[in-house]
C-alpha cells in the first residue's frame, strides 16, 4: 500500500524596513499574485520590518559599515528563530553588506539574492536597460563586481548613467521613499530617450512601490520584487496542490 506524503510549502521570511513601504508592498504583491485560490493555499510569510536600520547608502559613502552589519546580523538571527525556509531582504543596497555578515551557514545560505534575480531576468535580445539605483549601490559596485557583469558589458544590456544623471536618479528614488509618490515620470522618459533604452532595471526596491504605474505610462521595468513575488505565490500554490493529491 503506497503512502501519500504531504509536501509542505516553504515559509518565507522578509527582513524589511529598508524602506518600510517597499517591504510591505512586496508582501502585498505576493498575496495579490495569489488571488484566485483559497486563502489556505496562500504562502506563509513572516515580515520583520525595522526602519531603525542605519541608512545603507550613507554607510557605504562614509565607509562605516559596522552599525549596518550589526543590525542586519541581529535581525536575521531573529527572523531565523521562527524557522523560515527562505529569507528576502527587499533592499538592493543592503546586498553590499552580505559578505561582511558573520552568520551560520544555515542562515546565510537561505538568503535569496535580488541581484541574481535581476541577472537571470535580463533578456537575451540585446535590449538596453538603464540601472535605477542609489548612489550607494553605484559606488559600492554591487552590480559591477558580479562575475556576470563582463557578459552584460559585452551585450550592453545595462546602461550606467553619467554622474550627473545618477544624482538625479538618486534624488528621484529618495523622493519616492519619502513621499510614496511615483516620482518624476518625465525624468524617466527623458532618460529613456537620451540613452536609447528599452526600459529600466529596478536597482532600488523603492521602484516596486509604483512599478504598475510606471508600466502603465509605457515605462518597462525589470523589477526583482515583482518577479520573486510571483514565484513565491506560484510555488506555494503548486506545493499545496501536490499535498492535496
């Protein structure tokens, strides 16, 4: 007689607060992608949102990493204590600090990289995308230090704006963070035309707050949080469907 084993869907932990609205919107996006199925089939999520984590860009620009590293280590251990299977940190700039974290392998190996998701999602049709990121991410070379960057340079898939335009982008992202408004869409359209780009890469998770509005204005965006939210929703549904067989 064959046995039927239940396949438990993974439990996801979200370390948020960087900024708090972006991580809350990420959680909401997961459940929006889960609509159409019973509530009981939707993903189990733990959101730990702590806005007191020091500013990541400021820490990078000043070369003072200690406070950010200690905050991340403490909160990741706290989130791990509830026995999550995977951890997402909805802050691209925070990825810079990952190599500096002193964590057991059991924790660090469960952290999902948004950088990986972006690289994996780049199309192979040589379309060009402008990187929307903070000045901290740009200075820290979070994307450029990745082994896949050389391939991206050859295909010219990612455009790094000039220093002047980067300052405008940084201000745009911080305005979105402070006001929760879509920001200067004319700026994005102007950059798209100037660099002859197909769209943008959300190299800052604040973009996730208004990605739908941007797309509705004809601005194409590769948004790792939207991509991951759909994967989490689909994975939970698939696992729970299998467990019910």
